[in-house]
C-alpha cells in the first residue's frame, strides 16, 4: 500500500541534463520529463526523476514513487490515455 503511494511537489526547473525523454501528456496541457544524464567533465550522473511541466501555468512538479524505474538515458517513452485520458 505505502509502496504504491505517489507524491508530487512544486519544484524549480530540473537540473541541466541530456538524453532524457520529454513526452507530451495525452491531455496536451503538460510535458513529462523522465531520466537523462549530466556529465560534469569527470563523472556522468544518471537520473530516474519524473517531472510534470504545466504549459498553462509555467510550473514544474516532481513526481515521486518508491516504484520508480532505475535511472536511464537515451531511452524512449510514450504517454497513453487511461480511463478516458
């Protein structure tokens, strides 16, 4: 039960990264950013963060879950409507 809990909080824009997926939400009003990587000249950091960007409100929200997939980059993502979108 607690493992399936999903949290969400308003946050500043995500840190700089490359090779994440940026996917249009089926509603057409949000973008979903997942994963990516950042190289600081010495070390690669890989992310498993999921962000929602509201186009209308111009704000970012970090979505958290204990069931989040492991970090990844250079992947593909698709957002499909469920329950009518």
